[in-house]
C-alpha cells in the first residue's frame, strides 16, 4: 500500500495556513504535476475543514485504484492546516496513521495535503453491520479493535500529539490487512513542553467548541484548559459505540458536566453485557474529571486488553520536526 513512499522523499513540504470549506481546486496544479499525480482527482467528501479528493499517480494508469487522498483548502490566516501538516509529518514512521506524501500552497492560494488513502471502511460501518438486526458487537471483537486503537493513541501521545476528535468514523479498518488507522487530524495538535504539563489554554467562551457534538470531552465543553486526557475520553466513546451503536455515546449530546446525568450514565455503563474488566476500562476512560482519567500508558496495561505490549516495545517517537530552513537545505542536496 505504501509503494509510493519512495516518491515522497523528493517532495516539498511547504508552509500553509488554516482554511474553510472551499470549491473544487483549479484544473491544473503545477506542483501536483511535479509529484506525478493524475489531474482531475475524484471528489469523495467535503466539510468545514476543506474538500477531499481521491487521486492516483499518473504512472499507475487510468484504471488503477486511487491510492492517495488530497485535502484541498482555501488558505486563510490561522494555524490548523499547518498543525495538521506537522502532526502527519511527525507520525510518518508508523503504519497506524496515513502516510504524508506532500503539503504545499499553489499559486492560487489553495493549500494541499496529499496523503495515503486507506482503502477499507471506517469502524462506524463495522459497528453498524454488527448491530444489524438488533445484535451488538461482542466483547472479543471490541477488544480486537481497542488494542489497536489504544496502541495508536499511545504512539501519538508519546509524540506529544493530541487528536481531539476520536470517534469510530475517524478510525479506518484497512481492507488489505485489517489494520486500524487513525485518520482526520484536522483538529490535532503537537503539544509544546509547557502544554504537556499545563494543558492547552482554554478557548474564549462563546466560540465554537472543538470536536464533534456528542463526542466532546467535558473540559472542552466547559471551556477549560485541556490536554492528552481529551483522547482518553475519545477512546471511551469509540468503545461505547461498539456496545451502544454508531454515534451512540454515554451522555449522547448532553453535557457530561451536568451532575444530574452522572448516576444514570453510570447505571447505563454498568448495564453493558460485558465482563468486569471491560466496564472498568470504560469507567477509567470516561471519568468526567480529566485528572481522574488514566493516562493512555496506564489504560494500555488494564486487564481488558489482555497482554498488551509494554510501552518500551512500541515504536519510539519520531525524531524532532525539521525547520523549514533544514528542509530547504535537504532539498538542495
């Protein structure tokens, strides 16, 4: 699936900025031609963070399955697009995330992020199929997926990266080998040393809350500082979807900070037809107070996941990101 990686060694990782939803990209994109990407990519989605296209390399022929995803945005001042580029670049050494091929701004001020396309289906589709006819996903299947999701989140957190929008729709299951791949890093962020210890400063009240309604961590909804613990809430949401159904979380779209909801939520959690270790895992992830949630390292060692690899056996974090000056010097070599 990653045969195109060798080509990526010669591409330009340009600086670009945040964007909103945009129209179709220009027909001719010189940088894409240099990357040998076929023109007129096929649109496969759009949203507040840009338009998504499936593409392939020109050398593969017109009938070859698209192996690339191109995310196109209209450039505007801000930082989200640059953050997404930096996050994907930091995660390039792991197969648990889409491989970043290129990132650049064209002459018409459109930003492009070119990455590996994970051919398969999202975990939400798997859950939907398992819940057809009133059934639900069994505990063994849930464990199979959660071991991989937790391993991916553990890798992210060891790289000081927080995703901030974990849900089953952002977990892809590869058709080729069944591996789990975390996608959609539009809200992700690489934390500074200060943010690792003190959290990301709260956003101004009244601004749009980061994340998907029904999946947002309590601290985000309360406009408090937040950090890696946000992703533990996301891990818990993914697992509750497995038992309750796609887009079904413990609190739904109600605010978890409402204390009157806590007791009914805990009863609902205890009513899951699963073993004690499974319920303990969920409770550890879905603590409303982020300081009471386990770290991802601690969650990875809980009995529910069986015998997970020790943290030391996981891939080490990647090397520090290179500066634009270092990248420019590298391209000249």
